[in-house]
C-alpha cells in the first residue's frame, strides 16, 4: 500500500492504538492530541485522596501539568433513567470534580461535538495545559 493516499496517516494512527481507550471519542481525542502536538497523557488513571481512598478514575491525566481531561458522552446521564437518577448522576460528577480540584488538579471536560472542531479543541486544551499570565 506504500504510496497510496492516507497510508502514512493510517500507519501513524495504528501506532496510537491503545486498549485503555474506552470509547471512540477517547480514541479520537488521542488522535487530535497527536495531530496538534498536545503532550501524550496517561490513560484511565486512578486518583486517590491523601488517605489513599479512591476519588476517581479519569480518562486522561497530564500529571506534570496537574490537568485531568474528561471526554464526556451524554449516555451515562441520559440512558433512559428517570429524572431523579439523572440528577443524582450529574450531582455525583460535580462532587467528583470538586474532590479532584480539592486535590489540586484542574479538570477540563469536552464532548463528542467538540471532536468535530479539532483545532478549536486543541487550542482549548493547550490553554489549559499552558496557561499564560493575563
């Protein structure tokens, strides 16, 4: 297939395959990271509190920058459950984010729709990783 259109990109993309990515959206995110020079994060990392109790397992962790990235689908909130359960799930995520922030992390969320504008998503992630004094 050498010389065919898209082969170089396909080969590079295959090198990025990682079974720890739990969704197509997470894989697409990782491809955007590679395309836009975003440092490679750790995947599916358990975060514990100061006593060793599990707080969360996060999609992406840029440990050296203190940044957690979460690529969110809406299915985990709105999968046919009643409104009370949906509210409970949303509140649990807010509490989880608050606990992570309390541990000193910055938490950044993006959605499937954000993957359709990779340049804008990459710019947003880079601003979180490398904030500048304003």
